[in-house]
């Protein structure tokens, strides 16, 4: 099953194969200005049981997802919930780089930790409820050329969190979301 996402958290399938072929001809990740208002993204997964191999059409890389033994997996690869937290971590860094470029901010090393609590009563036991994360806390340390104590760092953080599609996905899902950003000298 393929999933296709547009920026800003909106989900929209590509209309037809001609549009898909056209979108694959465009270099999707580039330092040039955006060629379109949405970024077409597609994945394809195949598997048996809880083990799935995921590929990205037109790319040379792929990855595997498994799950914890309590859910019938062998824990041989990261689980989908681990990938969701990894996506949050990486997307904040990518968005931070985009925002920094837009605002003339120099960045260095990033260090990101994510802590989260996932209730299992609905997922594992089938009880009524919300299988979503209860809470997610992002802790980021990033080297910048922004002077220590400057309001510019708070503006940078605010803009990153506003523009990051994965942050928006978590926040809009109703999860208790917290972030702690530390500006370190570049």
C-alpha cells in the first residue's frame, strides 16, 4: 500500500499515473526554490506477519520495520512507533536547516532526544480508547550563531515548530507535546 503526503499535514493521493510520472521526474530534494506547492512522497511496503520491507519509488534506499515480541514481532528492526519518533527528530533538524537558511542563521551540530509514552491497552488488548501517544517530549540542543539569550533563538524555534510537518502531525493529533530547545554556541 502506498501513502502520498502533501506538505502542511494534508493528505492527497496523486490524481493519476501521469501526474506521478511527472512528479518523479522532478528532483524532490533540492537546494533550488520549490518547483511546486506540494512535495509528492510515496512509499511502498511488502511483508508477511508484522515484518514489512518499505521502499521509496525512484530511490536506492529502503528500510524494514518489525515490532516488539508482545505484538508478535522479533524486534529485528525498528518498530513503526520508533520510526514515528525518528521522523519527529529528523524532521525538526531538516526544517531547522531550511528555516536557518531562510533567516541567514548558521547552524552546527544538532543533538536530539525524544521521550514518549505509548499506551498499549487499545493496541495490544483491543480495549476502547485512543491508541495514540499519551505524551511526547522533544529535547534539542543545536549550535547556532545566534547570540546567547537573544529573542532571535525563540523566533527560530517557533518558526521551526510552525513549519515542521511531523511536529504539526503530532501536535494536531492531540498528544501532550513538549519541546525543550537549547541554543549552543557555534
